[in-house]
């Protein structure tokens, strides 16, 4: 990695400031070629980590490019653990592009996607799970998803994985000694001790896996579908959760004819809310298409909010929807409770056993807090608490944990059968390697390249 890379580190478009970032051995030399400080003759006269005012000038044409602030940061105490330069220029497409082109003409090459973070990983400043947390941090949609990503960037997940791997290494050391030196005067490990250690490792892996569904929701959002027949208050509910008038609300049934999608944060949990067209038999071609699309989204949802009109008895349309809900995670809302209640709640309980039923009046704003509390309870499931440090938010991490779990279960099975220690050692070693894939200690170069290819340029 002797070459020096460069990229624009800020988002494209008009802004107050744009940043061009360089990393590598020649960073300071390249900056010295194109930067004229306001005071002094060279940037090399200034101490590292100090913003310096001056101008970017094309060394060949002597043309002034922009007025800037620059900072030089000396390795190894930088983001990439290499020499780093950041040029703070005027924001906008033209200034940053001109400076980047000048940097590239004077010895740098264009960075690949995620190459700055990749260098931080390869130089040992962060592990692979921390590197992946960088993109999670950038794409966080709520305070909670930001906190989880920041915790992983700080090493919360790495520490937990390392603790499990340390226990495995200790177990492997005992096994290896007993295999390689059976006649030596050493303490012989018993199968009961192996079983105890293996069960502890399995419990720790299982605990992390239990957080994966919650972690995915925190990262990607809970895909929530609002469903019901026309004119029961679906669009009003969406507006109440968004706290703005996003969906059109009228007394005319069938107003929503297409799918409306929005993100909202419910107590730190991102919800991707889908307001669907009311499900009913209709001859209107446009509305019929909307109904079919509603059914498609219904099948993809993590959570269904089924809205009923409490001021009228169940209809055939309601019953048809209920048939679709029996095997789906569902919250039932009895809306319009500000009117005389006609709907039989006992009948709903019989038709939809074990489903949470909440009485609400979206018009009056009652019951919405209980709905939000129910959503939070469903997401955390009573197993993973909101204050816990680590959530598994990454599909790759979950896959590695699943494989590690299977390996330690194979080891437990071998121990139960009293098989030779060699068999146990193979399974325990596999478990160790799968966990190492999370932090990058045992992952292949092709996987590393694939991970960083998903990063944005300049990061």
C-alpha cells in the first residue's frame, strides 16, 4: 500500500464546505506541490494536526483554484493509520472536482469504494466488524440505529466475539495438550469439563443470535403494513404515526388507490410504514390494482396493523382479511371508539387468538401511545433489552454465528457420544474460525473486497 489514494469525502451537491481526502506516504508531498500557505513558504513548516489557511494553485499553470483550509495528520494516529491530508474547500461540484483532479495529476490515484476504511482494517486500526459499522453509522435512520452502529464501531461486538473466542482457545489448548502429550504428567481434561465449556460457548453464541432479528429491524426498519377494508381509518393512522398529513383522508371509501410508504421513528425503532389500498371487491380498475398490490405488500410485512371500525359489526370483507392474518404477526386496532361501539371484541378474540387488540380513536388521538408501546415490546421480544450493548445487525455476522453455533453443537454431540478428542477438536476449531470471520481474523480476501465494494467513495 505504498501508493497514495484520494477521493471527495463529502456528499455531492451545493454545500458550505467540500473535503478532498488523501491517504498514503506521498500525501504531504502532493499537498506541498499544490498548496500555498498564507504565511510561510511550505506546508512542511507547519505542525501536523493544525488547520492552515492558504490557496490551492496549479503548479504548472500557476492558476488559482480555490481558497482553502488544509490539515496534515501524521501516521499512525489517523483514520487509515497512514499519513492523511484533508483539503477543506468551498462546497459545490466544481471546486472539489477541480482540486481532486489536481491531486490526481500530482501523484495520487483515485480511491476505490471504501478504500480508506479498508486501509484502516488492513493496517490493524479497526477490525472487520468495526469497519462494517462505519457504513451502518452513515446510513442510520434513527437515534437507536445510530447508537447501535456507534457501539459496534467502538468495538462492542468485537469484544463479545473476542471473549467467546478466548474461551474456545482455552478449551482448545486443553484438548491439544491431552491429544499431543497423553503420557505426560499433566492434568487430564474430563468430558464433563468439556461439556461445561461447550455449553457456555453455545449459550454465548445463542444470546448474540437472539439479538439478530431485533438488530435487523433497528438497522433496516420494521416493515409495517396497515391493512383493512376501505374507510376504517388506515390513512388517518399513518398520518397520526407520522405526525403529518401524508395520506389523503376523506369519508369516501377507496380514497387510497396505491401504496404509500414512509419511514418513521417509534421510540427509536425505524418503521417502514405502508398504507395500503382498502381491501374489498371493486369494479374500479385502478382501485383493483391497488388492492392486489396491498395483498403483495401484506405478504412481505414484518408486522401487520389490522384496522377495524368499532362503530359497526364485522362484515364479510373484514372476515376475509382475518383469514389472511391468522399466521401473521398482527396488532388489531379497533378504531372509532369515540362513536358508539358495536363491534364484538370477544368475537375478534375468538377469530384472532393471541393477537394484541387495542381500542383507539385516531380522531381523538387516544390509544396511539399503547400502540407504540406494543410495537416496542414486539421488536425487543422480552429477550433482548433496549439498553444492551450489542445487536447483530449484519447478515454476514448472523450467518457466521449460525455456522459457529452448528459447530459447537456438533462438538457437544461428539462429547455426549464419548468420541475421541480429535473429533471434538475439529468441531471446536471450526467454531473458532467462523467467529473469526466476524472480526476478519479468518476471512478470505475475496470476502474483504466484496464488503468494501459496498462502501461509498471517500470513506
